[in-house]
C-alpha cells in the first residue's frame, strides 16, 4: 500500500505549502472543538450552528441537527470503549468540529484532520528553524492523527471535505449526506455513508407518484448538490420508467431575494393541473414555500411529496400545519434509540463538560442565561440554575439521524476491529502495525463490514460505499377528533419495492379520494387521446364520431359495413335489418291501388266474358283485349310480390313478372295498332286484305313478341340465380342510430331498367305505328286513344329514366 505523499501521488507535495497556510487558518478558526483522548482518533463534522449572516461564519445553535448528533457520536464512542469484545485494549478518541452549515468553513475545519499528516511531511525542514543563542525552538504537542471521519451532514459539505480527505487517504462515513453525486467512486473513493443515496429516494418517490395515479408533477429544489442532484435523479428515473411528466423544474437560489418564494408559487400556478410538487429542499426553504402558498390563498391546492430533508420534522411546518396537510414525506428507515434517550436526558452542565457547546445548548433549550466571568446576564432573561433537566423542564424528541451517527461510529469501530485482528493477531491494544493506520487498508475493511446496527437493521456498504435503500413513508394528516390523531402518520415503506397503504391516506376535501395531478383528465368512453407534441402526459380528447369506434386509447376505426357503433362508440354492433312489410304505412297505398286495380280488371274481364259474343266485344278485338287485360292484371299483381319478403322464389317472380305484364300489354297494343295500320295502308293500294290479320294470327304475333321477354328472363335466371341481399348503404344515415340495412332482391338499378327495356322498345314501336295510323277514318277511332296513350307513356318514361339514374348516381357520390 502506498502511503499518502509517496511517488503514487506527486501532486500532493506541491500542495503542501498552501495547505500548511490553510491549516493554520483552520486551526485558528477551530479553536472550539470537542476532544477525546484515545489511541486511535476519529474525526467528526457536525452542523452545531447554522450558517451565519452579514459576514459571520456561524449563526444560531442547531439543537437537534447539531447537538443531538454530536452527542450521539460521544454516546457511541462511550459504548465502543466500554465494550470488551470490540477493540479490546484500544480506546477510541475523537476530534469533533462544527461546520456551521457552510461548505467553505467546513473545509477549513476539515484541514485540522490532516494537520498531523502535513506536519509529518514537513519534518525535514526543522533544521532550518534556529533560535537566537542556540536555544532550542518551542514545540507544540503533536496533533492527533485522525484515522477516519464521521460526517458531514449536508451533501455540499461532504463533497467539499471528501475532495481533501481523499488526498490523504482518510476514510469518511457520512450519516446524512444523500446526494447521488457522492456515489461516484472514481471521484469520492474514500467516501461511504450509512444512509441510502437520493437515487434510491428518487426511485421511491417515483413509485409513490405512480401509485397515486399522478402523471404530471413539478419539482422544487434548493440550489446545491442535495436539491439539484435529487431532482435530477427523480427526473431521470421518471423518464426511464415512463408515465410521469415534469411540468416545471424550479430551483430556489442559495440566497433568495425578498419575494422570491412568491414568484416560485406563481410559477407553479402556471401549470395548475400539476398539483403534485416533488420537493428536495432544506428546512428553511420548505417553510418559506409553505408560507408563500398560504399567502397566495392556495392552502390545499398543492400536493407535497417531500424528501428526507422534510421527513417527519415539525420545524418546517410549525404554525403552517394547514398548508402541509396531505403532504407525503420520506425518511430513511430509522428507529428511536432508547439508550441514547436515557443518556441524553441525564446530561447536565456538571457531567457533560467535554461538549464545549453544551452550555450554549443549555441556554437555548431552557430559555435561560448562564452567568459567566466578565459577563453579566441580561436582566430580562431567566437565570439558569443548573438543576434543569432535559425532557422534564423542556420538550425533547430524538433527532432522526441519531441512529445513523451511531451506526457510522460502529462501522468504523468494526472495521478497525477486523483490521486489528488481522495485523495484531492475539494481541490486546495497539501493535506497531496499527499505530500508523493505512487509510486504504482501513477503507477495504469498512466496505466489508456487516453487522446489525443500533436499530437492529443490517449495516453494510456496496462497492460505491452506499447503504441499502430502506425508507419509511409518512403523511401529515389533520387531527380528526376521536377518529384519529393528526401529525405524521406512517403509511408505508420502501425497500426496493413500494408498499403503500392507500387506505390509510387522508386528503383535504374527500378524505378517501386521491386528488388528481394530471395534465389531462382521462378521456371518456368513445374518445381517443390526441397527444400534445413533446409532452407525452398531455393530450386532447377527440370523439370517435360517425361510424367510428374506439379501438384503444389512441385509435378510432370505422365499423364494418354491416355494423354500426354502440351508443358510447366503444365497439360495434349489427345494423338492424328492415324490409317493406304488409303492415307498413308505405305499403298500404300501393296495396290498396293494386287491390282496386285488380278488382277493376277482373270486373272488366268478367264483363267481357259475359258479353263475349256481342258485336261490341267482337268488334273490339276480344282476343287481344283479353291479352291486354291479362297484362294489366299482372302489372297490378306485381305489387304484392314487391311487398312480400325477399327470397329466392319471390326474387325470381319479381324478375319474371315485373316486365311480363308491360310486355303483354304493349305487345297487344302494338299488334292491334300494326293491324289497323296495315289494313288501311293495304286498302289504299288494293282491295286484297293484308296477311296475318286474323285473331289467331294476332295472338301468335302477340305471344311471339312476349316470348322474347320470357326467354331473356329465363336466361337471366340461369346465368344469375336470384337471391336476397341486405343493402346497408341505402339507409346509412348521418346518425348511426338511424342506420338500417334493407333486405331486398339482388336487382340493381341497371337490371331493373334492363328488365323493362324490352317493354320500352315495344312502347316506342307502338307509338310509331300510332302516329302512322292517326289518319284513319273516325269510324275506326281506336287508333287515336292508343296513340294518345302511347304519347303520354313516352313522356312519362322519358322523364322517369334520367331522373331515376341521376338521383341514384348523386346518392352514390354523396
């Protein structure tokens, strides 16, 4: 193992002169320190005082974070030194310093720990020191050689100190620094900690946010390593895990200006839906944020999720309890050490002279003044009697990091014990190999320790010097009368996975309903999420309208042609099928006309049959009249086929009889008109009658013309067998609820016109002969009514065909 300052670390020799100057300044500033004599000395760094103002290094005394923690180290050292099984024959000493909660001041103080090493390297220059008259120079007692350091508290302080201690290979174990940056073993290789890093804490906070169903939160951090690195870890983990978006990341300046916290609240309200606030801040900043929220009349709006700097402390929320109600806080899993309570509550001015700050604590704790030499106490303050007792005459609650201070001391003690067993086997007390403790070797033993700590939980370190993550989760709840007490209530814990008792959570408003912290509210049934670009947790809800339905939360698709969406557009359902029924109002008028027409036609046929041999019936051409009446009857009868339920037989009947009635009628009229025309045309040239004018010939001609229609329909039936179809487009309305499928025969508009096309040809031909026969004598006026009928029929057909096809094509385009 290379010693500090050896050839392995040449830059250190160049640093010795400036470091000696800093040591002298640090020694002057560190005149106040707690010293315990021992064979091996441990250093300790504690924030006994707050940061000073107006150019002063130190401010007010910190009773809990400072004095409690310092006394915890003294308590742990007493227990280690009293344990015969741990470091037998070796007494641990200490040099405990005040960091005044300031990293630069802590650096000056920490240089005291390396003073012995620096002076040891400067011994080669003692020959240059000469006194007049050859008097030997006065020598101060050599400073203690610190083998390891417990501390510091704040991450920024630990980072500053770690950069110096690593140069001299002095292991350091922190009891409160949680910045993820300190896990970098390449930069802070001699740093370890008995508290888990904020990366674990950030993971726990992400798990809490997701368990509460929040996906849109803001972060708030105090400027410095702790706050900024904690928020950075939260943002990174939330991004990797997905499902949580950061609305805003706000940093509180180290020296906030007046009104700064009002600006912070105003910025947070720029995204009011982000009610969840992830806060990595010191106690003072937490308190001032809560005060600003109250001033803005936003009590109950924000949902605080606080880091371990908030934990279960009362000081950040004192007199601000209403603003803090519902806050969820996290704290490394800890327990109250009963032994320390008994130790600390028995401390007095008489039995605790070793703690030079205890008198100041006594005045602060009991709100009294001690009379010291040369100083008169303030007349308005009560004089301390010295008989006051902690816990009896003042409130007392063990500070949360006491357990970790004790565990840090024991971790070093166990490492030194293992090192002693290896270097001094079978010996009691220090052996020469242990007197110059190698820091690198001690670090290896520290990283290898594993024991049950003061709270019964395992103490161990990973390769980066980090402790495993174990957290308790609290919620600050309002007092609820007889139903339960207020204050911080344990609601869960985190140890790699989250266990959160959601039923135990209470909120303002509805105590059992978890408030929302979401950029966008969930979309309703039948709505899809239209994401906002660049913000994966924000979206607009877009309705799946028309015939579209919701496939998933991001997609709408059209229902198949035979289906329509459900009422809430979350799926598709079959479109109802309708047809023209006998009871339909739309069928009543045609059926009534068909019945009347059929009855009238039947009456005419019966009259003709009754007077079949009378001259007037014979003169009208009774054979063709019967054919004409049959065609007219078929035209009326097709109405009943059009109303009947479509099927193979009904559809075949429609194809056959739809054109057959008109074909028979027009064939009979054409034959009769042609007969009249031929008779008078032949009479102009000769007295010989034209051929094929007998009744039999007329019937043959009529049926021959009709057979063309019948043969065409039969061929159509053979080539394309009839069947029924459901047309979903005919009644596909804008409102899907009104959409219907129509059951009908498979006859297209074109086939319908084709079915009647032959009848149209016969009608046109008949009209031509009617025009030619218009000049017949008045006694043969039958041609004129036929001609009138053909004229009007042609006009109707010429109007019907383009209108029918034009409206059909317009509907298809629409």
